[in-house]
């Protein structure tokens, strides 16, 4: 009778170590967060340049450049919200296990009652969102509230309090509403990023004097006019006879300088595209401080 030299493993051949699954879940959630940040950064960048009438697609920004511009949105509230969201998605019961025991029981009971009451009015929340949707042009800059309210109403409608104590199950009853809520939240992120890009552009337009200045020298007079733009004739003996000052650089790509006059107004003034040639020379100088 022959005995085995080593004990047989009781684990199935395709069993996965718990740590591997835990790492895979975190990697997936962090990848989704990074993709969402990149998406928000792309929307923010497009809104910023479109305010100055610059087509961001024509700039030919590379992926690393979009990533670097997306990092401008990384603020303390954004990081805190992202961390909490990722942790809750990874372990939905973590909040109830770690945070709720630290709170007074009376406060927990009040919060639960408020949530149950709010869940009963999920249709009212959806109606408010629809009314705001039909008043789209009047609710700027709070248009992002529409998809947030839609997602909130949908999620409240999935709670047991809104379904006579029963929790919906199945792909049609639960999967479709959750997918719609996620799409609404993605819409809200896009609207918020677009609004943030417009605010940054308006703030930059209000402080154009502090942006990088460019001085344009040309052999012939250029058809450029604008508030604060000055042209000086240096004389016939100079190759670059005309000097233009009072321009502020928005972005430079491929030898093309996208610039505006220092007194530029969004509603009336133009954005200039200047390219260095044998007849045009561009110098970069610091803006006013």
C-alpha cells in the first residue's frame, strides 16, 4: 500500500487568493476614478479655451497634456469625495460598521427617519428635476443640479421605504435604475467641469494683464485692433518696421500663438492666431505683476 508523500490541497484548482480579488477591486475602482478625472479635465479644458474662441481639438493636445490639465481639478474636496466614494463602492457596509457606532443613537435614528421620509417623496424630487430641466436657461450656473436631483430621486426610489418595505431585485427592477443614476451623475460631472472651466476662463479674462505678454514685430502693418493693443512704426530702416504690444498669450502650439488684446472683451473682441514667419517675429515677455 503506497502513501502520498505530500498532503493534498483542499482548495479548488482555480481558487483565487482573497488578496488578489481585493487588489483587483481596488485597481478597478481607482481606474474608474482616474478615467472620470480625465473626462472632467477634458471638459474643463474645452470650456476654458472655447471661452476665448479657441477650438481645443485644433490645438492637437496630447494625452499627457490632457492629464496634466486634469490635475488642476484635484482639490481637497474632490480628493475627499473620490476617496469616500471609492471606499463605499468597495465596501458598502463600511460606513455602518465604522462611522455609525461613533454617533449618538438618537442622531442615527433621526437620520434614518429623515432618509425614510425623503424616500417616500422620490417622485417629488424627480418632478422638481423635470421642472428645472424645462427651465434650463434660467438656472445657470446651477444646471448641474438637474442630473444630481434625477440621480437622487432614482436612488431614493430604490430604497425599501419607497417600495413598502421591499427592496427591488433583478436586472430590470434594480440594474436599469442604477445605470440611469450613474449616467445622471456622469452628466452632472460634465456640467460641473464645464462650469468650472468657464469660471476659470472668466477669471483669467479679468486678469489678462498678469498673463504672459507677447510682442509682435512685422515687416508690414497687420490688421489687428483691440483695447490696449498698441502699434509703433520703427522706421523704414528697420526690417521689422512695426511693433505690436499689449497682447496676452492664451496658448502656443506648433509655432502658433493664440493671443488676445490686454483689454479683450468676450462679447465683442477677437482672438488672434499669430504664426512666426520670415515677415513676423514674436517675442515673449512677462506680464504685469
